[in-house]
């Protein structure tokens, strides 16, 4: 049983997956997907992933974790 109940590892995984999705979106843009469709995919995948159950674990985040999440949302 871990004695460290921080969500830093969870936030790290979220930001890594989000960065991978951003790379995939750049590839889609290079292949001609329009900006409106790219924004819709971003909201559907990245923002949804970041906001899923955020109200449950957001209070347990450190300030640096919240900052990393906010950068991805904005």
C-alpha cells in the first residue's frame, strides 16, 4: 500500500496522453483536417479526459499539478 496519496502520477499520465493526442492532431492538420474539426476533436478527447472526475481529485492536486492541467485546457 502506497503512503503517497498525491495525484501527481495521475496528472503526469494525463498530460502525457494529452501531449500524444496533440501530436496526433498536428498529424491530422498536416493531412488536411480543418481547424473546426481539430478543435472539436481536442474538446472531445483532451478536455473530456482532463475534466473526467476532476471534481473528485482536483482538491488533492498540488498547485503545480493544477497549473499543468490548466495549461492544457487553455
